[in-house]
C-alpha cells in the first residue's frame, strides 16, 4: 500500500507546521504510491477529507492506473473511461470530485446501481472514446451490443437501467465542463424549432391482453391489478399516476383532477406541475374503473398515505424528511421503477400466451383508441389525454380514427329535416 501523510502549511505561513484545510474546513492529505505501469515510478496526489476517506481513495488510485490519469488529464481530452472513474469517486466518497468542484451526492442504493452499471462499461470500446466526440448514435450502438459475462443478451429492463445510469455519467461531464449540454449524447436533440412530428400509433393492447396480464399480476399483489386497470381506463401518464393524491379524486362527481406530476432523477423524488398546461385536466371515472379506484383509495387510507397509488407503505427516507420521526414521515406513492419492473415481469410471462409486450405508456394509447372507436371527436380525446391540440391526436392516431361517418350523416340529415 502507498503512503499517506498530512498536508502541512509551508514555512512562513501563519499556520506553518499545521495540517492544511480547504475552504470547507476539510483536512488535507498527501498521497504517494507506486505506478504499476512504470516500475520504480512514484505518483502523488492531494486529497481533502477524513483520513479514512483518504485511505480508501488511495486504494482506488492504486487499483486503477486510469484513476491517476483521470486526475491529471485536461477536461477536454477526457475519455469515457476517465470520466467513469471520476464519477465513481465522486459518488463513493461523498466528497468533492477530483477537480475540486461540487459533486452530485446520491444515496448509497443509487450509487450501488450506478457502480454495477458502470461495470458493464469498463474495458469496453466505449471506454476508449473521447467524451466530446461521442454521438448519441454511437452510444445507442454500444447499448445494443452489450452482452453479459456468459455471452447472453441482457433483459430489456437491464438495458433501460444502463441507459439511465449512462445519463447520470454524462450529466457529470456537463457539470464539470467536459461537454456542453447540447453535446450530451444521452439527450435527444431537436434539429428544428418546430415540434417533431408524432409517430403514428398503430397498435395497443386489447381488453383481452390486459385481462391476461391482470390475472398474472393478481397472483403477486392485488393492488398491482387495480393499478393496471386504472392505467387502462384513464389514460394517465405514469408521472401523473405517481403524483395522484386522495384529494384529487372525487368519487361523488366521478372525476380525477390532474394537478401534480412526480419525476425521479438521480434517486431524488421531485413533485411538480404536469408537463404542460393542457396536462392539467379533469378525467371522468368510468364505471369499469371505479371499483379498482375505490379499492386503491381504501388501501391508501389504511396505510395513512395521501397518495392513491401507494406501494408497500414504507415511510419516506428522503433527506428532507429524515429529521422527522419514522411514524410521521410521508408514505409516498409506489415508485416508478417498482411498478415498471412488476409490469414487465407480468407482460413477459403473458408473452407465452401470445400477448405482445407493452408498457404503461402504451396502455395510455389503449385508452385513447377506445375513445376514438367509441365515436368521440378528436378535440374531446385531446382534452381527455392532456394533449395541447387535436392535431396531435389526428397525427398520432390517424389510422385508427373511424372513416365511416354514416351515424353522423344520419344525425345531420335528421336535424336538417326538422328545420322544415
């Protein structure tokens, strides 16, 4: 193991002989170790923090020659591998990153996920590419080519998690000035000021498909089944579902008012307004959905939660609420990752019965398609779905809008006859 010594103020300084501290009051340490890539060569670095953290940091520098290179390389010439080492160090020790700027502190569970996903990147062709030259196309090609140690292809859930953790990695690159936000390969760029044309929707799960998945989920948890049907009959977005509170549901008037939306970034739960002005809307509760919604509301009240879609009911562990007693912490809605995993497992199993794979958002398409086939106008459907204009509905669901106008023609004829 290398050597660790106190970093002291130089002679002539008013604190001469004492251990240095940075602006935050953290103790300074001088680290020295042998360079395995160059026999006989010794390397050194400075670290601010506790002695235990300094020792652990020294171990990480000794374990990976790449770590020291990342410490000394210029930002604009960082490779993905060097960025990865920097980001892991910033996560693990909860100290400022190696460049001295503030890091993004994350919870241990989030760090563990980040570390496991970064292990899939280690020693891959992606590691050798310069961060500033990486395009979204190259990143997509890498994700699609990832294989496990046994040579098998990862599950769709694993690949989605990898993409999410890569976005955390390149968020560090933006924060540290390695690249600009517009060059972030994990962010889809819009080449035109005009809104991108919506992709046409040609398929969504049928009532029978959803029933098969519901039967499978019911064997795991009864509230999963109720959640599935609420998604199917309301067409709410997932972030709207996770932010739905008891006070936003009026069973007497058969209405759901969307006023909140929940997003999770880097393990931090953030509650805010819906994605657009049109998304703040009121949705009718149909009789097919009502019993499932009533069940979820009764369950939430029993759990003493203000949210309709509460999971196992464990109290929040958000830093902002840790000061409260466990009995007084808020019981939040079920997390998106928990719900997505449960739905994915059930749909995959239903695939053996011929059910095509679908997600929560595709269930939203089902709700919209049902309204169109029931004869509702595109403006009424746009209001129900929270779209800014009916043009979005016509563009995305053009192939599903009924072309047979016989009922409307008959009604118009009747009204014209009545005029005399």
